[in-house]
């Protein structure tokens, strides 16, 4: 019994490690200034997804859960890989550019971003 409890506790700790490694502040930087943060000639995420509420709804419409970073990351990866219908063309620019950490951080930011932040993103997109 004691071994099972210890194993369960260790499993819970191990499962929490990836979530702790996510950096939503860095994700926001990647979202608003993708080109500057990555250092590659790609478009900024905010240019097309300034309305964070619409982005979260798009994630939901594509089978993702906008409040679950693992689910959001999966949708992002499918879009970049061209496996997500409707996203194959423009997302191809990010293939080989975004690393796993980048996608983790973007997903963490999208999960934490709420509808109230949409006007600020719209202002950023107009710059």
C-alpha cells in the first residue's frame, strides 16, 4: 500500500513538471512579436489572431479545449503540420521554426488569455 501511494505521488509530481515548464509570459511575447522572439522572417500570430476570444473559439471548433494547454498545443501542432483543415497554407511558415518549448509557451498563454484581453491584441495588430 505504501509503495502504491509513493508511486502515485511520484507520478503526480512527474505529471506536474511539464506544466511548470510552460511560460505564459514568454508565450505572450511569441504571440504578439513572433518574428522578434523567434528571429525568423515569419508573421506575428497576433496579426491574424488579434481577437483572442475568436482564437479560443477556433480551437474549440477544431476539437480542442481552449482551457487545456495540452489540447491547445495539439491543435497548434496539427495546424503547423498541415493536418488541420483550413490551416495548412499560412501555418506552414512556422514548420521547423517553432520548437516544442515555443508551442508549450504559446499554449500556456492562450489558455490563460481571456476575452478581456482582446482589445489590447486588436490594438497590437494595427501597429
